[in-house]
C-alpha cells in the first residue's frame, strides 16, 4: 500500500506473460500520502490506471498474447479519480469492479454512482458471501438479478 504501481508491476512481468494470468488492482489500499494501509480508503487516478494499462499492453504486444484483463476494484468516488481519462486500448480490457459490501440497496446505490454514472469500459460486480449478509440483508444478489443491472456486469467475482 505504500509503494506505487510503477514500483510493483514490473515484479509480475514474468507471470503476466502467461496468457491466463491477468491483473487486479485495489485502489483502496494505495496510500500515496504515507498513511498506514487499511486506516483510510486510498485511491488511484487515471494516470495510475493508465500506467497499468500501458504496462499490460506492452507485455501483450511483445509476447503476441490475447488481451489482458485489468480489474480495478471500486466502491467510493475517490478510489478512481478522473475516470474519463482512463485510456482504452485493444490489448487491455478494463473492468471497473463494484467492490463494496453490504445489503442489496446499498450495493445498488454504489453501482449506480460509480459504475453506471461513471463508465469506463466493462462493468464488474463483487459478491461477498459473508459481508453482504450482515445487518438485515435481504440475501445475496442472484445471477438473474445481476443481469438486470445496467450496464450488465461482464465480470462477477465471488469472495
């Protein structure tokens, strides 16, 4: 959480040459101000995400690979700043994954604010088996319910 993507991603270059190896980043733990990780909610700006996109695109081109998937987790506005400046390239498919936990109403609101109203390329949705069932939740979203969201989530993660 205290270093930058520019310092960390090169460590994974060998693994990212595998066509089945993709990348997920969690801005929540990016503490660019030097704070202790998990004490505040961190964030990435478009430049950070574009660095990851360029890094992955270079690996795809150099190794003649199919497109990489970059999953960016998000549940607050400041986790992804300047979303309109995030680039789209054919070598990388960017998924903004609605990462918040809680009841259905809370998750629907988070989806509307940070996925529907601030689209990038592809939409994702994370289901937390335990945390989504706390405090009077009305159950987990079913696949059929998720398919009614706009945009339709192209990536669904269960944790």
